[in-house]
C-alpha cells in the first residue's frame, strides 16, 4: 500500500523532470546515471506494489514507461528522443530485478534447512 502511494508521487515527479523541468537534480552525475537511478527506484516501487506480477511483465512495463517518456519529450521544444536514454532507463529496471533476484536466491540458500 505504501509503495503504491509512493509510486503515485514518484512517477509524476519523474515524468515532470523528464519532460518539462529546466532543473535537473544531481547535475554532478551523468544523465545516464540519473536514468538508471530513476528506473531502479521505479522498478522497486512497482515490484513492491505488485510482487505477484512476473518479472518479464514488470520489465515490459518499465520499457513502456521509458519509451513513453522519450516520446513525450519529442512534443516539447527543449527535449528530444534519445535511444541511449531509453537504454539507460531499461538498464536501471534490469539492475533492480537482477539484484532483487540475487538477494532472493542468497536469502533462500541461507535460510533453507539442509536436506539429508
């Protein structure tokens, strides 16, 4: 429930920053790192909001979100579509899912009782 509420706040903020805002937070970091970080956070919130949704569907949703943001940027006078931005966004979602799955496997190994 909390994750869904946060998603309702974070998603419009990221959308606004990606399309209309002249102010870009964390300017000292590469644009691609900001894409990766934003979609890492979005991936986590989406997973927390709907954990039963299969990974491939969550990743497909993240690709659609990234593509949507890039397409909306083509409608603004100050932004443009960049395929490398889309790739960085998708990479953020993939990194989240990869780390989540790695944690799950390690946790399972450490908490399962040995079968003898």
